[in-house]
C-alpha cells in the first residue's frame, strides 16, 4: 500500500479514536457533574456549531494555503481542548472550551478528508473511499471502548490530549497538496448546480441524526437501559467494528454500479428506519441488533457521500466545497442536539430517536417518489439508462 495512503488512513483513525474516546462518555460525565439534559444538549450542539462556523474557512485554507499546516493546527487545538475540558466547572467556561475543540475538529475532519480525496479519490473510488471509512469506523468503535477503561483510572482526558499530539506527529509525514489560485465565485458556480443542491439537502437530514445520537445514545444506555460504562464502551466497539467490516463490501458494490445518488438515498432510508426503531430497544441485545442495522445504512450513506463529493466537485476546490457540506451537516447536528435536549427533558431519550427517524424516513420516501415521477430527475441521478454517475 502507498505510504501516503497508509499515513492518511492512520491519521483518520486517530482523529475518530480520540474524538469518540471522549464524546461517547461526555454526556454521562456532564450529567454526573450536575448539568441537566438541556445543558448537555447545548454543549454537544455548540461543539457542532463551532465546527460548522469554522469548517468552511478550514476548507478554504486547505485550498488556498496549506492543507498539511491546517491539519497540524487542528491537532494542536484538539490537544488543548482535551487538556482544558476537565478543568472547567461551569457552563460558560465549558462552552468556551468547546469552541476550541470545535476549531480543532473542523480542521481535522474536513481537511483530512479533502486532502485524501484530492490525492487518492479520483481512481478506484469505491475501494479507496471504503478503506478510508474503514479507519473512521475502527476509531469510532475502539475509541469509546478504550475510554471506558481509562475512565476508571482518571486518565481519559490526559490520554485524549496525548492522542491529539500523536495525530500531529503522524501528520508531519503527510505530503502537502499543491495550492492553486482561483476565484471565490468558482465555488458558487460549483454549488448552484442541481446535483450539489440535492446533496446539500440530504446531508442536512443526515446531520440531524448525528445530533440526536451524540446527545442521547449514551444517556439512553446509561439512564434508561442502565448499562455500565464498560457495556457502553462494548456497544461502541461492536458497532464500530461492524461498520468497518461491512464498508469494504459497500465499496465493492459501489464499483459495480453507477446510480450512486440512489444508493446514497437508500442508505439514508435504512438508517432512518432503524433510528426510529431505537426507541423500542429494551436491553443490550435488542439495542445492538437495531443499531447494527441502522449503522449499515450509515455506512452506505457516508461512503456514497464521499464518492459524490469527488464526482460533483473539482479536486482543486474540494477543500472549500467539502467545508460547505460539512458546515451544513454540523448546522444540522447543532440544531438537532439542542432540540434533542429539550425533547429528552420533556419526554424520553427514545422519543428523540423516534421523531428524528420518522422525519428522515419521510424525506427519503418523498425523494424517491419525486425522482420516480419526474423524467428529468431520473436522468439526473442516472436512473433512466443506468449509465449516469450521480
């Protein structure tokens, strides 16, 4: 395997490993410190909002300046965020620290992906994007499991800070990407086309379920199902390993077909259905089965999202355009997280999953109906002749 691909994949794994090592347990830790459900939702939401406000600038920096240096700056901010997080005891201080974390997340998430897609996403798309997502899911799964053990010894936040520094060290070995000069209006021309507009709407809906999950899944397991921290860590590990196992098959299936947007929409629908059914979980086994099927839909949708990004946008402007898409997703995550905090306090943790799942499922059904009944839309997504690339 190309050394640069290996380094890129390792950086992506570390980003999600460190991020989820803390985030999976953060809502429970905040509740234990005396913050209520609305405050927890606000903290998670502000992290997403801070990321959203910075994702477009970070993406533009990676196009106009240096993606590698932007990535290194993000890793340094992430390390500082984890150092400060356990030292604040009030909500206002917590929100300020979360802003630092949002800056780090914006740089790391957007620039790591755009740099990889610029360099390696134009050939063997399904296989290479699947490999990249495999590292993401391994980090998502193993990070919370490691965090559950580190919590016992009070080492969670120091380990997370050290992990962020490791990201910095590994990223030093990445090859930078050539910077080209072009006009800002070129981004507007990219985004005003029909397919990118459809993608932006879909990624907003996908982002809402991230807001619900990040606010509620740990609390659902802890407060409603009474899981131990170790059982919560095990849940994330199983889900992450499952997504890592299925994504190569999704990538292989992608390379055998051309209607990528329909595949993306189908994944979004599967994810939404089992998001709603999460409200019916009553023990570890039932929750795990439901969430494995839910994350199968996530794996499909997220892989196709990355592929569609490379198809719809020129590689030289992938940073800025990826920043726009991630900003839209973060806006949705923020909105859903704050709303979820209110829903959780008024009803239950399961209610937020049910409402969000039904909303996204309704959108998918309407989307398929509109495409099926309009020849122009069928042609746009490659449905009519099977040779389209969108």
